[in-house]
C-alpha cells in the first residue's frame, strides 16, 4: 500500500481478538525445550499439537491500550478519503532495527502493515500484531513473527491526478 502516491480508503474493519498460540519465538522454544520438545526433533504432525505460549491475553490487552484505540479511531476516520498512504501508519515511533514495525509501549508486541491478496480493484492491507520471532539476536539475524491480523484496510490505489 505504501508504494502508491494516493489510496482511497473504502473500509476499515477492526477484527475481534483471536486466539494466538506462539510455538516459534525463542521464548516459546525455551518453554517447549523445558517440556522436552523442540521443533527440530518433532514430526510435522506433532509440531502443531505442541503446547506453546498463549499470547491471546497479551494481544487482548493491546486492543485495550490507548495507542491502539487511538490508531483504530484514526483509521476509521479515514474511510472514504483519498490520501497519501503514509497517513495510515500508526502514530508510533518505528523500531530502531525493524523500520517498518512499530513497538507498542509497555509490551513485547509490534504493529506492522502487510498487504493481503488483492481482490480485483480493491486491495486489502492488514494491521498485523507481531512479536519477536525465532533467532532474535542469534544466528540468522533478528526476526519478527506475525501473530494476528488486528484490522483490515480496504483500499483502492490511485495515482496523482486521479479522483
């Protein structure tokens, strides 16, 4: 979405809190190792049955935080408007390393924008909740993992001089 000079925001949907189980972060892998499980030594079928860390309460608390509430209100106020897509970014300071991720104060969570599969002329950009992924700070370099889509921005790309 950020590649276009202008976007027409058709609709903003805030999604309900969904259940999120984290199996892949370093923290989740440590918990699994303490239980005698690692993702490396498990069959593909068993990997998805392993107990991870339930991140649902943390994400639910993020929905109720002032920065997220303000951001969702700001997004919803943009419905029907033609504007530069940068105006749809969270009003938070970007992460020092992940310039496209916005840390939520007081949490280990980040907000990011991620384009979803387009539906003809209308496109969808999802507001994703992310956390530290596997290998954060170790071999392979730091990563973030998507946990859940918090909202969807339905938009149409526009070029300068179009209405």
